C-alpha cells in the first residue's frame, strides 16, 4: 500500500500543501510541516480571534487583580463611572504611568503596564469592545503580527507623549486602541477606492467622538489618545499593509519582541504589587 501524504495548511500563508514539502511552494516558508510550526499552541496564536481574546483576557485579569489586592477601597458607589473602581494605591502598585511614576520613581516599565490597567467597569468594557472591533480590522488589513506591534508600540508612545506633556497619572488601553484607529486611518487614506474611503470616513468619526468625549468628560488623557493615533499612523506607514507588503520575518520578530517584553513587564508589575501588599 502506498503512503498517503497528509495535506496541511501552510503556517504562514494558509495555503493547502503537503506535509512533506521542504518549502511551501506558495510563500517559501521552510519546513512548513514541522511540529513546532504546526501544533495546537502555535496554530491557535495564528488565529486573530484567539490573539485578540488573549489580550482582552489579560486586561480583564489585571483589572480583577487590581481590585482584589485592595477590595475594601474598591468603588461601590451607584455612579456607573466609578463603580468597581480599583483604589489609587492598587493601580499604583500594578504600574500606573505618568509624570509621577516615571519622573519621580523612574518606573519606565509602566509605559507598558498602564495599558493593561483600568479605572472602572465601564472603562474596561468600552476599551475592550473597541479593541475587539478595531483589532479585527487591523488584523485583516495588516496581519496579526503587525497588529500586535501596532497595538503595543502605540500604547507606549501615547503614554510617553502624555508624560512629556505633564499628565501626572494615567491608565487604560485607550492609547493602544487609538493606535489601531491611527493604523486604519492610514490604511483607508493610502488605499483609497470605495472601500478605503468608506473605512477612512467611518474611523474619522471615531476620532471626532474620542476628542469630543475627551474634552467633555474630566480625567480623559487626550495626550495619550492623540499620541496613540499618531503612532498608529506612523507605524502603519512604516510597517505597510497586506496589499502592499506581505508580513515577513521582521514583522514576526517585532511582534514576538513586543509580546515577550509585555509579558515580562506584567509579571514584574504583579510581583511589585505583591511586594507592596506584603509590606503595606
């Protein structure tokens, strides 16, 4: 009986190929059938749904932890804007960023950790809804690796800008989410056509709403929002999108570096919170 070759999806381009291929005939990926390129873990994280859901899960986990570390001080008022708000001390332990943490305590790592902290149930709800909607668009047009890089680096840049303009304390995923907004703005304007113009117009309304909301509601970090959008536009231009340039090794390396550094920072943030809780 002759051996049948197993058909698989190339881990890079997702084309149907034979598992015995030494190189994908479509995209050139080496040894596409290797176990380390085709297992449940790596296949799952090439799924944009799982990547976005993982980012959301980390945000939710950090939010819950920030409440549990100081539950007696959590906001339980009927005001929806402050309901289930972690205490200021808890947010500081977990890595809120701004002029005070960076300038006074040299906690530069908070430029990453602050993107995973939220000040209330509505705060995290609206940010995660926006992340889910915008993340799918950016993944579709830029690819998963570029989406991760844009999301991470835009948050860092947005909070760096707000630090430079003297914002004392700030938290939330909105700077990162605004990076996705900026990337879509660049894509829509660059691509043009009926689809590009429609997407650009739709996302432009998001920007208008963001800044109206930011000036009406007190405590909104408009510098972080603006910095995130600018970073998203710049990264969209520098990294390119799928129709112009397929994702390559550099994009994967950049995304992997962003994910690894973010993970290390969050582990450090939780460890720091545990330390201050023990001595507090």
